[in-house]
C-alpha cells in the first residue's frame, strides 16, 4: 500500500479529476498560495 500525505492525495485527486472532466475547476481564497492550501494545488495552474 502506498502512503501519501493528505495534501499529496488531494493534489493527485485534483489532477485526475481535471484530466477526466474539463468542467472541473478549483476556486477559493489563496489557491495559488502555498500559505493557504499547502501543496494541494501544486502544478494545477501550469497544467490547466
């Protein structure tokens, strides 16, 4: 079994959902800032 931090699991899930469905989006205060959401949104802005 693979062990992931919560932030990495959320990040992978967001990448998978956005890959599968173009209508999925992420909105909220501080989405671009690691101070607010940690690494949960890492790479999303560049990829999508």
